[in-house]
């Protein structure tokens, strides 16, 4: 190096031993007469290399950095009336860029350890909750699906596969599309087998249709409640010790779930009228996937004008469902806050803080 006019600073040099051995003695390394410290991990080109190359230290560092970025951005975006989901996703891509830096290098090794996968998705959750405007109590699986964010370990592996295929005789755009579809298939398998988010899985069973849904717009605070069941429902509030019992406040139903509120409670019958006229019968939970996801593209007729008519009808139905959700949950939430302000509730639970779950 000296022949090329370069000088090494021994005091700034460090080393890490890459090995699978559990017991070994650190070598004594000297450079320019000075001993070099041997460390358990060290940073090289932005990646934290640890002695076993399982990248646990790297994941810890990038997840902490992503959490800090999300937290800083989150303070600028209140959940209820913050920026649109598009802007949120743009801002949250900053967090993803921290999380997935150099992922082709570490994706395969890091994803083998469950704790790395959990750490990566935990760092995504607070971003997903901001994008999807849902309660913090929503499961990680539901929040990521609502925010249309594939789990970070799947995204990391997708980038690795794209990098590996770049020499193939096809365009990068085609490779990216194929690999994103492969990621969505993997995500669908996880979604199908999780025991979490039962209601959200019922509302959004097909991840690809949800991710590629046309006319995507910001998920409203009330729509997030309708799709997760976490919101102004006595069943949810009772489970979170925010209500004395799960009984519906508007009828005789002993268990006021999201399903009861949106589809069965007679108190909101007038708010369901438009939807019932659209579908020609009482609305049922099983109708919702087709309403919010739109028609399956491969089932649409080839005739362009028929296709447009069906798509316009589907869009009208989706907007009508949105209006129904806003009408019911908007009024129900008002009733809920009045109850929380009432003396009855103060008597029931004097230690409660209503802002804890928002
Ligand atoms: Zn009711």
C-alpha cells in the first residue's frame, strides 16, 4: 500500500474473526508495530459484520435506526387527522430504506433466526400503524396488511433475489415484477396460517387483490376500525377494560362486536339502507371482500364497455360501503365519547386513561 502512496492508520484499524467455532483464542494481530484490537463485530461499508455472520448485530442497529426515524416522522403525523396514506407511505419509505440497506448481503443469513425476523417486523409496525391509521393494539400481521407493507424479511429477500437475477437476459422491471409476485405469494402463505387478525383475514383474505386494488386511497380512521375490529365496539372496549361489559349500548345484543355493529345492530338500520339497496338484500360480512377488493380481473368479460360498466358499479359499491362505515362508526364514536365523559363511566373505572389506546 505504501508503494501506491497509501498509509494505514494502525490506531484506527480493527479486526473481527469470522468463525463458526464456539471456542477459539483471538489471534494477536499487529500493524506497523501496533497491536490491532479484535472485536466481536465491526462496521464495513455500512454493514455490521459479526463473527458468525448471522447479522444479528446489524439487524439490531438498523431496526433501532428505523424506529427512531418512524418515531420522529410519527410525531409530525397525528393518527386521526394526519397526512394521506400516500404521503405516509412516502415518508415511511425512509424507514424502509434504513431497514433494508444492503439487504442482498444479509437477507438469507439474517432471516434464518426468528428473532431477526421479529425485530424487523416490529420496526415496521409503528410505520404500518401510521399508514393504516389503526389502533396500536392491532396485531402486527393486520397492521402490515392494512398498510400494504410486506414483512421486512420478505422484502429483504426479494431484493437479494433481484440482485442475483440482474444478469438474466430480461429487463429489471420484469424481474422486479416477478419477484414482487413471489413475495406476495409468500406473504399470503403467512397470512393464511397466522392465528392472529381473524377479522381482518375475513375482510381481506386475498393479499394480492388488496395490494393491487385499483383506486387506492387513504384508509380512514373509521375504515381501519371496521377492518380490524379494534375501535368503538363494546366487545373490544370491554376486553381492554374500557367498558364494564360487552353489551351493545343500542340494542339487546349481549356481545357488541364489529360484526354486530356493522351488519346486525337494528339501531344502525337506516345507515345500511343504501348498501342494502345496492346488493338487493341485507349486507353480510362475506360480501365485504368483493366490495372492498373490487372484481377479480380475470373474471371480467373481454368486452371493454361491459368491463367498464362492471368496474364503475364495483367502484360505486365500494364508495357506498365507505359511506356506511363512516356514518355508523362516526355516530357510534360520538356516543362512545359521551359515555366516557359520563359520571356512569367515572364510577365504573376511575383509573382509566382514554388516550392510552389511541
Ligand atoms: Zn346493537
